[in-house]
C-alpha cells in the first residue's frame, strides 16, 4: 500500500520543496493519505492477475499509483507528459511519493489506470465526500445539480467519412491476414484509392446546392456504397476462409494472431453494414432516423445530444450529471448509457445527497429543465424546505410571486455556479472530451476528473478554514 522505507533523497526533496507547493497540495496530501482510499486502490491493483499478491516482485505502492493518476487529471496531461513532468519536478516527486525512486514509464501508468476501474473510483469519490463532511467542508445544507455532455474522441460523423473508415479498417485487417497466411484462398484487392477519390468528389459536390448537385451527390454515394459493399463481401470471405482453415499460419503464435484478426473482421463487418444501411436511408429515402444509427465505428455507443447551444448545436458523447454541495464539492456524478430527461434525475439526486451527507438539503437549486409539479411536491416531502427551480411556462400569480422572492433569486444566483463548475472541470480537468476508449473508459475519465477537482477544492477549503 505504501513505501515501507524512505531514502535519504526523499527527506532532502521534502525539505527543499516545502514552500514551493501549490496552495491546495498541503491539505490534499493528508486527504489522499486516508487508509480507506489507499486500501481501495491496493485491492484493485491486487486483482490484475490471479496471484498478484504472492508471486513476482513487489509492485509500485498503491498510494503512488493513486497520486500519479490524480495529478495527471489535475493538470490534464497525457501519460507521456505526466512521466516527463514528474521526472523533472521535485514538487511533483514529493506530492506523488515517487521521491528519489525511479519514475514509472507512461505505458505502465496507463495499465494501472485500466486496472482501477469505475467501481473503485466510485469508492474513492464517496470516501472523499465523507472526508469533506468530516472536515466541515460540505455540510449538505444546499445542493445544486446540472447536466453536461462529455464528448467521445471521434471525428465529426458524416456518412461518407464513416464509410471511408470502414473500408480503411477492413482493408488494413485483410492486409495483415495476407501477410501471415500468404497468397492462398481469396486474393486481396485494395480499393482504398478508389474510395478516397469518391470521398473527395462527395466533399466537392456537397458544398454546392441545387437539384443538379443533389443528383450528382446521389450518384457519387451510389458508387461509394457499391465499392464499400464489395470490400465488405471480401472481408466476409476472408473471415470464412480463416474459420475453415483455408487461410492458416505456419506457427501457433501466428495462428493466434490470425484468429484475433478474424474476430476484428467479425466485429467490424456488421458495423460497416449498419453504416451502409443508414446511408441509403438518408441519401435515397431522406430518412435521418435510422434504427440503430452509428456515429462512430470505434465508439458505437456514442449518442448525438442537443443542448440548445448556438455554437455547438450537436454534441457527440455521453450525458453526465454533476451535483454539488457547499464549497464547490461534487458529491455525486453519473454517466448515463442513454440520455435521460433532466426532470427524471432530481429526486434520485436528492436521495443520493441524503445518503452521502446524512441529511436532506435545505435548499435545492437547478435550472428549468429539472422542474415539474411532481418533482416540486416530492422534494418537499423529502424534507427540502426551499425548491429553487424556475418554471418558465407558469401562468399562476402565486408561482410568479414565489419566483420573484429574494430567497428564490439568491438561490438561482448560487445555481449558476454549476455552469462555472462544468466549465472548470472541462477546461482544467479535460472533461470536454474523453480520451479513454469505450463506456468503461468514459466512466474512468469522468470519475478521475471529478476526483481531481474535489481534491483541489477540498485542499483549498481546508486551507481557508486554517486561516485565522
């Protein structure tokens, strides 16, 4: 869990950097030393392999792993930048407990990040909220909640580029199969150049308008779909020939690689067919609501979410809920597999707040998307004294008078801090775009970003309390 023995260099580093730390580091250092937090990370690392506890050399201490991952998201660095900065900076060496030891390389830190999954991060976050409660940083008298979009790491999805991605991936995989199995069975015909030309033609024609150009656009898409269909058929034959051992490798390890390539083909072929289906529906039948619509071949669960932003009307990613208490402490976060309506989240957020902080909030603030008459009554039934959620479509004089009261206006001013918190976690901690892969990666990215923000805010709040 921790380094058993410090070296002479560790003490020297700690003495030299004592006055160079950031304002939040001093108290955040003691928070991250909590036994329950370090133990949760230690248990996760011990499950990487069946006999991790009893075989092999001693691994890197759990507290070092935790602090490196948190520092990465505090600064919004990549793993490579994290390795370089910690190696060169004595303050970071002291904070992460690396000290005078050898700094782990970027790939190793990345494997640690995968080992610490979303469930462990939820445990760490819950313990941080409890520490904030014990330190008097988050009393739980007020609660505000809002939703935002964390975008997936994909390019802007268009039908032509998605078809081009499919052809590129299938062709690349079949090329690798040919290198292993040789010229047996179906021969690879590389249509990448033809597809590239079709994509350029579609881009030129799509920029013009008029019925003639629409006819030309349909012609180009028909050619692109025909070429893509031929590539998909060729990939299906490659997969079948590997299964029947027409295409086989000379050694066992190469055969394993060949089977993995076949699995990759079997994964991508249905996705490319789905893109072809939705392209035909949109281009030739003007149907933009195709069932099972894909926005990315590599992140198939990505959703298109419209939040009414003028500068970015469509966002491609996942809906995330953030709820806060006093001192900007995020008490709960949630990544939703499918976008829910904001009004369906309010009561569950109040119940989560009560479970974590042991009391119902006196004031609940949110924007108008969370309002419903049912939510208003249910929140008051759970002990909320003041429900500060505007109803813009109200026509009753009583409701209008209530929304003009001073406590309501002050509550809405405090609610706008949600917008600032979302902006900070996106700019400072990278929640504008997720760099990890898959749904699990999205949950890990959001969890580490929220934990990093809480660590900074808890450290600053405790420091303010210590000032006489």
